[in-house]
């Protein structure tokens, strides 16, 4: 296993975070469901699929062989820090929320597991295509 490239992983995490925040906040502008928070969580969960593929693709573009779960865990950890320092103070607290409610919400942690799992899946699919010599579609 290759060591994690911190700069590259941080750039990838920042890109995924920006895309995720954009989707989450943007979902409030187009009310579809009766509960806007549920809608925002669904939009974020769906937006993470292409966003994590993009982030992982940027990281692995240089040919790094870091295990996907290691990369995903690091990227989600950095996302937690960005959420604590920017997302919650800028978007959640003005709407009446707080750090405790944000970080103890089970949906936050489910989305975090999805995040790590999608990075690991990307890594696994990428690894199989490299081993078989078959060009990957991701």
C-alpha cells in the first residue's frame, strides 16, 4: 500500500465538499418535499455519487495506489473539519441549528459512510480495471 498523498487527498476532499455544500444549500431553493431538511439530505446523498467519483478520480489520476477506505476516511475527516469550521457557522447556525445537533444527526453519519464507501468502491473498480488491462468507464 502506498502512503496517502495529503495534498492531493486534501484537494480532492475540498472539491467534494464544495460540490456537496452547493447541492445541499441549492436544494433549499427548489422545494419539492414538505420537509426541506430531508430533501437537502437526499440531494446531498445523490450528489455525492458523482462528486466522490470526481474527487477520487483527481486523487488517483497520478497513479497513486492508496487503499480506497484510507483515502475515503481521510477525505471524510477533512469534510468534518470543514463542516465544523464553515458549514455549521455559515449555513446551520443562522437557521437556528448548532454544532451538536448537526454532528449528532444519524443522517450525517450515514452520509459519511456513503462517502467513504463510494471512495472505496471507486478505488476497487479502478484497481480491477488496472489489473485486467480493461479500460475503466469511471
